[in-house]
């Protein structure tokens, strides 16, 4: 098993884009959100990539699948919070749409990875 094999996954690379885009959009949030929604969005976005990396390096298919599910959950958390951020006026509809498109792409890639694991079990 290659220790850093997760870095080659397109899903991991695209998930890193979600993290970077999240950090970029958080700069637009008001100061009063620094310790609330902003912190939660940071944690959730980083959790996407962290769970991919951890899951890929697990030995059992069940563990691999579990961590990909956790990554997907964090991805949906980010999606939900950016929807709220738009409604609160922190980001524009165009910015949320751009993030949604990236999130959809990562979701498809994670789903494909999950199907691969289901085929191995």
C-alpha cells in the first residue's frame, strides 16, 4: 500500500479545492461569525480531505467505506452552511452556485469511490 496514494485520487484533489474555496469565501464573512459558522465551515471542509486520506489508508473495505461516508457527510455540511451563508447575505448567489458545482463534482467522485469499495466486499 502506498502511504500517500490518496494524493493521486481526483476526489481528494477536488476536495482540496473545496477547502481552498471555503477559506477564500470565509474572508467575506462578518467578524461576528469568526468563532461560529466560519470555524464550523473550516472544520467541515478540512474534514472532507482528512477522512479521504484516513479512509484510503485503512486495511478493511468496511473501514475505507466508513471514512468515505464521513467525508460525504462533511461535504453535505459545507453545502448546507453555504446555503445559509447566502441567505444571510455573507456570499452571493453566484458564489454559492460555484461552490455547489464543486461540491456536486466531489460528491460524484466520492460516490464512485464508494461503489468501488462495495464491489470489493
